[in-house]
């Protein structure tokens, strides 16, 4: 079976670890445990015909990708950039960050995620999407919305 | 033990060396930290070691990873190329050190995230406030024009020949439209108070005069309801005090209004009690008793302060909400108690100052000139694009017999008129066909003929905030008449602002 390395990056507290925990173990924890360094987890996903092993690297929160150790980012097959929809600061200079990621692997797809969609006022999801057109997916690690879809989408992008 | 043996022992204490094949299979391991057997695949032990395949695929010589979590422990990990298709993995345990680092990062990040969320919430709150203010502004604007027509016309009707029945009908219209005006003012006031942009005055005033004015103002209302109005003041309360006279009067007036509104009893009593005095500070309790059949919903079963549920403001206790906000601004408070039989007591606590030296205050003189007949008509321009408001102004002016009116609802026509004809005064709505009154006045000053470029202008405004009114006077308006106005207000303002000798 093939293995692919996915790296999750973004500001602190946006829910990177929570998204992975939801995807891998299908649980959510309300307490915030700050990540330092990297945690690596594995999960197998099935796309239309193939099964692939996603090796997911959960990095520590940083205001810029530049603050991360380059070694974490090398040999990556796909990046997920996570923002917190309730904190504009976490997507302030998004394009610059995406450009920086591309320098590590020009071919690796990048998905931008707006997490904590459950905190948006009811009925404003559509509005939020329009207000933040730079986001590919709105997720909630808390209620699980779009989490599975996010990783499956990434898997498809990587093998195609 | 030889020194070199001790050296290697200590230098390698937290280290483990594992030589591997490019496939990730263990060739040899010193097992100082983690136990591996020959032929174990590292990537089966932990997914971190999946990196080994790309290390060899990309032909790297050395890669260094810091702070990697492996099964509950934390390591710095180096991978070094050693011969073709072979390498060495070096583990250095840093669990204790990194756990300490994690605690520090935890504290830092928690406060950073907290501040960011707070900032964002405040931003949203501010936007909501602004929306509310705009909404209230528009809403009061929309109401004031029709209301102006009702107050002005009913006041004019009252002066004509009416039978008793008709007169009492019109009187109710007058008093009810007055009530609506108060509610609108209250709503606007409340929105200002909530934002705290209001400033309090600290001036000397005659408290006894204020009480007398209060009595006069509420007497009629009390008589209408068949209630007796009593105002009692502790004799120790000083006559001259320092504070915001208008606001204090508003507080007392609101309390009385409220008591009158709900009173079905024989009397409504306003009491002023002298609580205590420290240096030149005096603390007063202002209280109303009402013997009432109805207890306002808001105060039912309530023995403490006014509940904070502001979503439920209705017109009758809007006045009380304002009172509460006013008192809060003056470091005072409002509370109420009521009993089973529907007797209730509303208490306002307020702190004022007693001046060391009493200065002479000039007495304000109010003059209203009413039944004035001029021999020459005053040429007035009414610049107003709202039909109902045009009609109101024209009727009021024409019925006095002293005015020749011209109405303009298009700024272009208006500017043309001021170039060719001569006028005595201009009444201008807040905006005419999208052009702001202040801007329009500037254009009249610029383009009007010699005579009109100095024409006195009076604004007819739906705005009521002090800072907005200030803008008008700064722009050169002689006066502002606030909508809704009565016929008498318009006439007396115009007479006051013109040199009437010319028209006698
Ligand atoms: N309401 C809500 N809270 C979330 C969601 N995802 C994460 N959180 C909360 O946000 C906080 C931070 O989540 P983490 O997953 O630790 O964030 P992180 O991006 O890994 O943070 P760092 O490791 O410091 O970079 C935690 O208290 C989570 O419970 C979500 O979708 N909705
Ligand atoms: Mg994390």
C-alpha cells in the first residue's frame, strides 16, 4: 500500500490537532492542549479504487510557515492550511503563507480550511463562504462537519 | 573504569544509534532507549519512520528533526546516510525538557488566542452598535415628518372654532402625538446613553426651582387622571446644588411620568430624602410611591434592582430604562419594590455636590410672540422634498397670514431661484434630493445673488443628537427646529431670528 505524507499547518489554536483527532479517532476534546514539535498519526483512506495510507504530520502552531522547521515540511505530498473562522488574524496573510508552502514542494496540493464553523451564527455558513472565498472547505472538528470529506479530498488530489 | 569509557557512557546516555536498511529494516541497534530486534521495520513501530523512504529516494545525506512525539516520549531524531542503501537513525531523548517547554507554550498560546477572540468579539459588537444606531436614526427620521404634520395641524385646529366634543377629540390627538414624540426622543436618548458618548454637565442650579417646574409640568397630567400630585423635599436638602440640572430633572420627570402612567389611586407622591453628606458631597434618594392596580410586568416579584433584561423594553418603562442609564452615568442607581396589593416604590439614588460658594445665576427669560400681525409679508423658501413635510410647513406659515411661501424640492430649482429673486428666510430640511442641508446652504451662499447670500437659514431637522445640532450652527444655520414641531415653535423661531421691524 502506498503512503503519503500530509502536513497540517496554521496559527496556534485553530484546531489542527482537533481536526486530526476527529479524523483518526472520531472524538473531540474541548480542552486546548498546545502542540509543540510534531505529532505523527496514520490513517488509511479509500478512494474510488485504491487504498492509501495517510501519514499526517500535526505541527505546532505558528504565525508564519517560516517559523516551522524545514525538515517537517520536506517530502510532503499535500498541505492543509487551517484557519479559525472566528479569528481573522489566522487568515490575514494567507496567500503569502501558501506561496511559502509551495516552495517546499511545487507539486503538492494545498487545501485551505476554515475550522470551527460550528461557532458561526446559525444560517450564516453561506454568507461566511462568500465572505471568505479563499477557503476551500469550512469544517468543524467539534461536530465533525466536513472533516472526513477534507481528508478524502486531499487523498484524491494526491493520487490524481 | 577508564576515562574514555566514562566519557562514552555519559555522552551517549540519552542517545540511541540504530543502523538501518533503506527499507526501514533494523540492521543493528544499541537499544539504549527503545528495544528493537534485527529485521524489525521502524515504520511499523511508528509512522514517523515512513520518512525513511523519502530520505533515500531523495538521496539526502542528513536530516534532523526536533521534538518528535513517539509513543508518549519525545525525541530529537537525526537520519544520516551511511553507505548505499544504508543509514543510521540517532534518537536523543528530550521528554523532560520538551514537557517543560510545552507548559510555557501552553500559557503563552492560551492568552494569545483569548485576546484574539476577544478582539474579534468587540469588533462584532461595535458593528452591531453601529447598525443599531443607524437603524434608530432612520426610524426616528421616518416618524418625525408625519408626526410633525399631526402635531402642527392639531395645534392649529385647536385655535379654530370647535364644539366641545370636537375640542376634546383634538386635545387627545395633541396629547397622544406629544406622547409619541417623547417616545421617539427617549429611544434616541437611550441609544446615545448606552454608548456613553453623552457628557454630563457640572453646574450650579436651584433645586427648589427645579421642583417647582416639575410640579407645574405634571400638574395638568395629574388632574386629567384625577390624581393628586405631591412633591415633598427634606428641609435639609440644599437649595443650590451642583450637577447636571437637565439630567436630574429628566430623572425626576421620568419617575413622575411613570408613577402617573400606572397610578389609579388618589395620589402620586415624589419624595426627596437627604441621605448623608460627606464634605461637599450629598447623596439623595428620590422616590415615587404609586398606589396602582397594575404593576408593570418588569417589576413583578422583584425586590432588588431593575432586571437587566433590556430586550423587553416597552414604551411605558422605556422612561425608566433611560432613568437607569442616566443614573448609572451619574454614579447613582435605580431600584424598585412592590407588594401584593400593587403598592410600589421606585427609588433613585443620586450623588450631587453642594457648592462652597454660591454664585449669582442669571435667570433665563422665555419669550414667545404669538398673535403677531405684520403689514408686509415675509418671503420664505421652504426647501423640503418630502410631501407631508412640505404641506405642514406651508400650512403653518400661511395660516399666520405673515408669509409668502415658495417650496423647492429640487436643489437645481432652488439654486436658480436664489440667483434671481430676493428672499427673507429659508427653512431647510436635513437633506433635499440626496443633498445634505449643510452642503446646500454652502451652495446658496456661493451662488445666490448678493441679497440671498446672507439669507438667514433655519434647519428643520429630524436629527436630535447634540453633536448633530452643533454641526448646523457651525455651518451657519441661525437655528434648528426639531421635528416634530408645533405651529407656535416654527413661528416663534422665525420671528426670533428675523429683524421684524422691516415687516411692520
Ligand atoms: N468550537 C470549536 N472549537 C474547536 C474546534 N476545533 C478545535 N476547537 C478548540 O480549539 C482549541 C484549540 O484546538 P487545537 O486542535 O488544540 O488547536 P491547534 O491548532 O492544534 O493548536 P496548536 O497546537 O497550539 O497550534 C481547543 O480548545 C479545541 O477544543 C471546532 O471545530 N469548533
Ligand atoms: Mg495542535
